[in-house]
């Protein structure tokens, strides 16, 4: 007897048969006496096809129009699921973003949820409806359709769970939980039973693409337990919870890797106040997202500045940096496209020194050179040569005692 | 300097190239100094694919959900057209049914427009936007998405033209106007420059599928000039106008045919008050639409009742009629699936006797047997054997002086 929000991703609704599978799972949860709200993504591949259609229509499609186009993907899956549930004898209704009043700002393509009017949802639940909500979409104050960005359906799910004060938000996907590392490159990786919001936030932003990062922030803010699990089996997945929930105490919970970054370095930049702004403003104005930034103070009032950007923006970032280098009087611009970032993450490391030295020593033993280092409270990241990625993940996984028992 | 509503059907927006063609035509109208509102259908074939998808999801898809699914078709075309116009340098915005507040009743799949809030449209036009509106869709008082039935985009176009008091509603389609008969079977058919709303109403309901019949009713009610023309050339099409608009005075404006009906006859029905209700109530309760009904009084208190139904409902209508025949004590039920209806239509016939006799004599000369006759103020229809359809249309076309000059 709980209020359960279930979110199914694109691979879980990829075709009619899989949607039928979802219908059965939803029905089972409902039959157990729960109130159920379902959030769906578009069929996998559909959003990309729509984007490609838009690009045939216009080189740089208007963002308002693109959002209204993309919103059709979820509209399709929710109506199909609702039809199935109704034909199975359940009361069900599909609801679009504007119908349940998911109000967002007007930042098309990457809109942020301002509020959700939970009244309409509650009325439907009181009448024992299974409510099937379109993920990824909302509308702004002027009634324009907006979308929440890649993976936005996760955020829809968690936000609706928060608005309804749901007991749990189940995120169904094509993996069966959160792993200590990517099982494809680390055969000894194992599924975590629990993980904290903060660890998950670091995981999500570092290449473990299980949950959209914003959804985790939302879950943390409203303390919504998130259950990440597979839509293809009945196994328990991973619970994402707050720290005090009596979890297994690991120092490091996972090792992640990210091959999607490239590195740019400006050498011998005059080290004076305001120089960082001069360097990074043109990059950010070009819409390029900078991840890690490292600056070493050097002698003679000169410093080296290194930062990472998405590989897709590498060339543009280099070009802009060369102009900037001239303007600020830097010596030269170096770049490297063949890098990867490996990170170890764990709330446990807050209270344990020595995690960094274990990490550096482990990489050193394999002759893996560390090009950049970045840290946060619960994370240490190293930039290394791309070719060592898999090796680095495996040896770190072992070094921090994460390997599954044979 | 006029307010022009342009509606483009499914074949006119069948793919990106054709939508580009539409964009150019719309831009041209705008460049001539007009305010332009564009109404689009879904790409041809898309609505059918969506229906088939729904039928894979549920044998008898829930109507509310089906409408929300079908509405995605128009959402796709309007956003693509708006993107194109914007990329061509125009101000444009797509608008969905609920965004311009096309309020309908809740008769899903066949909803009727109650009102349109023209304010939002007018604001957009004042700011010199080209407004691209989704045809076929509206929403009911509760915010549910509704659709207006097959060809509903025509009705959307005319209704929006009426709400805005537009100067003209141009209906772009894959034919270049309204013809005196179907050119495929009557090579001498010619395009009409003008036709009255009433004639068009009769044409539309009798198998000349140029305009959805409800759209013509709307146009007549609000006296909106409708210009039916081709989206594939620049030629003038046919203007649908009220009678007093100084038109060419033809006695008969067109010959139509309809092969989609079947005939059912109950013989020797006891001729007593209430008998017609007993016969037709079960048919109508089964959702079967009866078109023509003929009843001849016969001797000995018995009568024959004949009616036509869509061919797709023929078997069911026969079965129901057999039960009814037993209940009311009719002799037997006869049926015929191989019939067609040919009609001559024209406001001119109101004031001219002799149209009926010309029609009957013309058919008689070709040895075409007339099985049923029905008339209205501006129409005479005869049911004949299906195999004579084309011949009948041609000889009537000639007999009423409609043939194009060689």
C-alpha cells in the first residue's frame, strides 16, 4: 500500500512488445494495492530520428519548435501504454506535461522544472487511475512546450515523485543497477545494493550514465528514495538514498571512467588577476562546457592553464584558445584528444585519508602517467592516456576492494 | 493586405521537400503583405500508421488515448514548417490545439468545435508572426486532447478563418479544384470557378471528397469564402461561396457518384405507426449510419422499406435486419452489395423543373435501371447497378451541358 512512481526509459518502451512488458509490470504493482504513476521516455531512437528530421527542415532548428517536435515521442509511448492498460481492464489515463502542469522555465532543450501541480495527479489517483505521464516535457508560463534535456525523463520521474511525496521512485532501465565499475571493461564489477545521492551525483557526471544528473539532485533535495533496476528482470536493483540510511560502509563505492573529454593547455600565461576570466569567457560564450580546470603557479609570473572540454568541442576550443593566447600573451596552446578521466568515488573517503595515495600508487605501478588531478569531497579524478582506461579501471577496482567474490 | 488562412492537406506535407514547398508558398503570401495563418494536416499516411500502432497496442484502443496519439501527427508537421520559416528569416510560431484554445466537446475521434479563443492568434499576428496551427485537434473543457474526425483539418481551417474573420480560407490539396464530375471516369469534366456552399455540401456528402463536409457547413454558417486549390501549381482553384455572389448560372453544377453504399430491403413490413423506429433503432444503436431511406406504400397494409448503409457495415446491417424482420413480421430481407449512387447537384435546379426527367430519360436511354430515387432541394440521386457507374456519370455530364469544350 504505497505510492509508487515508475519511470521506464527508451529501451524499455522500444516497441509494442516491450511496452506490453511494461504494462504487465505496472499492472502487477497496481494489483499489489499500490497507487501507481508511470513516467515514460520516447521509444529508443525516436528522439534522435526527430532531431535528424528537424535538421533536414532547418540547419539550426528553432529551439521552441524543436522542443514541441521532440515532445511527440513521449506522447506516443504514454498513449500506447494507457491503451494497453485500459484494454487489460485497468483504469488508466495518459497525461502530457501541460496537462499535469509541469511548469518549467523557458530554456528550450534544457528547461528546469519550477513546479508541478500535483492536484490533478492526486485527483486521478484518488479515482484509482494508473496515471501515465510523459517524461522529458513541460511547459513554460506562456504555454510553450519545453523539454528537459537528454535523460530528462529521469528528472520528470523524480520531480513527480517529489511533488506527490511518493514512497519510492523506481527507475527502470536496461541495466540492473549501479555497478562499482562498468562491467564491460571490469569483469569483477559488482552491483551496489545502495549508494548515496552524492556518490550517484559524482557517478552520473563522470560517465556512468545510469541516471540523469539533475534527477539525482532533485532526489537528494526532496529525499526521494530512487530504485534503479532493470525492466527486463525482477531482481532488486540499487537504492539511491541519503547517507544516514544505514548502508554498507565502503570507503570507495565505485570507479568510473569518461573517454568523452579532450584536454587543452595554454602555457606561460601571465599570472595576474582576471586572467582566468579572460581565458574562459570566450570558451563559455561559445557554449562549450569546461569540466576540469587545473592551474599551476609557476615561476616568473607565468602559469600553465589546462582544462578539459567535450571531444566534440575540441577543435573549436583549440581555435578559440589560440586567439585568447595571443590576446593575453601566453606562449603556446597544446591539446590532446586521446585522454580519459578515471575517478574513484565514495562518501567514505571524507573520513579516510590515504585514498589519494592508494589511487596514485596503483596507477604508478602500472606505469600509467597521471596528466591532471582533480578532487572533490567524495571523489578523486585523474586524467590519463586514453589507451590505459580499461586497465586503470580494473586495477583501481581491485585496489579499493571492490572486486566481486569469484 | 488581407488576412489569409491557408490549410494544407496530408499529401501537401507528405515529406520534407513538400513541406519546403509549402514554406515557400506561405512566405510568398506573407511577402505580399498579408497576415498568414497556416493550418496543417499530418503527413499523408501517418494517421493511418498511428491507428495501426494503436491497434497493435489494444484491439479496441481507448478513444481518449487514441486522440492524444493521433494529435502527434500534426504536431510534427507544424513544428517542421515553423522551423523552416524561421530558418528562412521569417517570424513564425507553431501552435497546438490547446495553445490557441480550440475548445471542443468530448466526443473523442469526432469532436465538434465549441469555440476558438482568437485573442492569442491575433496577438501573434499583430507581432507579424506567421502562425502555424495544428489542424484536426482541439481539447475539451477538462484539458483532454480531442480530434475532429477524418478530414478534420479542413474544419480547423475554416473555423479558425471564421474566428479571425479572415478574408479567405485557402484549402490546398492534391486536386486543383472542384470538378463537375470525377475526371478519372469522366474525361470531359471541367473545373468549376465557383460553387455554392449548399452544392458543395451535397458534393462532399456524396463522394466528391475534396472537403470535409463539416468544414463546408462551418464556412456557410460564418460566410467564409473557401478557395479550394492545388498545392502543386499556381492556378486558381474553385471558390466556395454563398449563393448571391454573382456566379455562373448553371442548372446543374456537378455529377457525383458513390460506390461505397450497399442496399438492404425489408419486404412486406406491416405498415403501422412506429414501424420505422422499430426497424431503424437497432441499426443506429449498432453505430451504422443509414444514408438513403425509401418506403413505398403497398396494398394490404404492407410496405417495402429500403435503405443504404456503408459497404463495410453491410453484413452487420443484414444480420440486424433479419432479426428485426422476425420481430415486426416482415416477409423477408433482401440485400445488394453491388450498387452505386449517382447524383446531379445544383442550386439552379430549385427554379427549373425538368431536371429529374432529363436525368431519368438519360439513364433510361442507356438501359440503366434505377433501383432507388432520392431528392433534396438541390440534388437528385439514383441508385443503380454498380457496373454502370462510370457510364451513368458520363452521359449525365453530357446531358446537363457540363462537358468541357474540346
